[in-house]
């Protein structure tokens, strides 16, 4: 019975109409009264926010907040990949030859996630890392490398939750949810930044307007907590030795690198 209830709840929150209602609530001025409670419950670090808590006009304004300049130092070493977000690492590792891998018992396919065999073939021998952003996290997404933005494309319709219930009972949310993919060409080959929506339909907003991009430069933001998946074409990429699933990371921190001998 519990399984059926959770399945029904996840299906409901993935519904376009319900998602739009949730979005309208978080954007409303009436939600401003919930801002202090939200900040307290989720223990948001107010010292790093660009504005005082009293100046946020809605929950969405708080969700999409900026940080004070200099709050996140960026590792600019040429061989380094930096975290694109503040979040929790769900999983990482090599992408196997079958172009699929498991996360919390969910089988994810590159072709399904990226929308075509051609795009998937770039990454089938590369690496992946998945970051989960809860409602308490800073919601802006940044470039992990220096390079050129070669394309952006959008796929999917529903927006199932990407928490543990959504992953267990949703319809493969990490590869079927509404998502926007940004592909960056760098000296390290291609990197795909897959931004997966959750709860709010069309809650991914692109902000980068330039082709050339630097490590840590903003690409987009979420209107609600969600997930970012990095796909790294270069099979010589190595994750930092102290990286672990469940670990909290902040954007700009080193998550891995390619040997300078291979650059």
C-alpha cells in the first residue's frame, strides 16, 4: 500500500498542471512570509548570500539567490575540472561500453538522456558525475572548464522529484525529466552539463550569452532543487582521490583533472 501511495504521489508531482501550481506559489509575494522559516529549517548560510534575508521577495527569489563576490574561489589550473554547483555527489565513475550505468537502482542510458545516438557516442567511453541539489542549496550552475559553448538543447516533459522517492518510484527521472544540456568544447574534449528539472516544469533558465566561457562562469540556474550530471568525453580524466558519494561539494572546487602530460 505504501509503495502504491508513493508511486501515486510521485506521478502527481510530475504532472504539468501540479508543477505549474507549485511554481506559481513559490513565485508569489505571499510566499515571502515563508522565507525566514525556510531559511531556518534548511539551515541556509545567510553570511554568503548577496542580500539580507529580509530583502528576498519570494521563495523563488531565495531559491535563485546570488552569492557575495569571492565566496567561491575558483581553481583555474588548466588541467582541472571544477564542480559546477553546490551540491551532494550522488555517484561518479566510468561510463561503460553499454552506454548505461546505475544510480540508486536506476539504469540510465546516454542515448535516452542526450536524445540521440550521435551525441551519446561521444561519451560512451568517458566519465560521469552526478550532483544532487536540495532546496537548501545555492541553485546556480557554472562551467566546470574553460572552453567554447557549442550547443544547448532541451528534452523531456515531466518533472518528477529527484529525491530518493522520485528516483525509486518515478519514470527514470534523471534521463527523462525536463532537462537542458549545455555542451562545452575544451582542450579536454567535450563536456556535457546536463541540468535536470524537478517539480517545476521549465524551471531551468539559461543565463550565459557568450560562446567563450571560463571555469566557474555561470551557465544557468534552477528555480528549485534538482540535479546536474556532468558527462566527460576524455577517458583519461581522473577524479580526485578523496571524492566520495554523499560528499558535499561547492562550485569552483576541484573534482578531478587530466594529467598535464596528456594536454
